[in-house]
């Protein structure tokens, strides 16, 4: 799972690998691969860690386009994650959900729990839908989801 931020090519990239700042209020994450029994707890752990490390977090967007399949363990993990995130006062959305995963969400009624209004066709649609609400009264002047924001590195000391 990787955190995403805007890069110079105006697309979202791995924030850590690209040396990009992350939004204070919205965490956009991409889960790569199937969501099934072997990695379902990984999803829960990663989301929990993000909730704990980002004190101003208001919304988590899971970019699900790379989730190729989901089994009952993955569906249960996602359902529990939605419950835990929302009970912590943070909202959660999905975007770029493929057909096979959407079929499971509908069959299990997880789509009702998430809310169809919290499922977006693209990552850009998801960010645009939640950005204003999450930033009202906030301190973040240049959001890394709207503006390229690199992590500044301190100058290295010269060796004598």
C-alpha cells in the first residue's frame, strides 16, 4: 500500500519514493493486488497506522483500481476498516473500483455501508469531491493533492 501525492507531471505518485509531501487531511492510498485472506490484515494494519500517525486526518481515499479480486476475508477486512475509520471520526471512500470488485461489494451489500456517494470513478473525482470539506478552516495552504510539494531536505554539512 502506498500513499499518493501530486508530482510534476500532474499525476499522483508514491509520495515516499518521490520525496513528496502528503496532505494533512486526506490520505490517498493505493492497494496493489488482490484483497484476500493472505493480506486482508495488512489492509487493516496499514489503515490503522495511517489513522494513528496523521493527527489531522479527515478522509481516507482507497484507490482500488489495482485490487484485482476480493474474497470473503478481504470483504470482511474492508467492512471492518470502514467501521473503524468512521468510528474514529474519519470518513472513507473508494475510487477506480473494477467490475469484479464492484460485483462483490454489491453482492455483500458493502456498497451500502460505504455509501454509493463514497465510490468514485476516478481518483481525481474522489479528491475533488472531498477536498473542500476536509480543508475548511485548515492550516494547509498548499495541498499536495492539488499542488506539487516536495519534502525539503536540509543542506548536508561540508566535511573538512
